[in-house]
C-alpha cells in the first residue's frame, strides 16, 4: 500500500491557524484544555496536539470541541479577525 503524500506547507499553516483559533475561542470562554476535554471526552494529549496544529481533527472531533465550548463549529475554523474569537 503506498504511503500517503504529506500535506503541503499551505495545509500545515492552515492547520496551525485552526489550532490557534480553537485555543483563542477556548480562552475567550475562560475554559482550560482539561475543561474542554472533560466535556468532550477527548484525551488531553490529543486535544493539545490539535491546538498546536500537530494533528488534524476529524469533523466529529471538531463538533465535540465546539459543543464542549458552546460555539458553532464555524467559529473554530474561521480565521480570527484582528486576533479576536
């Protein structure tokens, strides 16, 4: 079975932006990573990798994160305007 092609730099950069946006939104709602993980059932290490942009979350995982924070999924993936959630 052939190995998957690694993502290009544009995809990696956008993945990091999404992770940063998730962190900004979480912090805006005064939640810790542990709070979100407890509410969503996501492992802390996995969640941390998502916020750092080292891991690409599945849509199901984004839905669980959004529900745990109390926002729409779109808020987690849209680029922040002026650094605000």
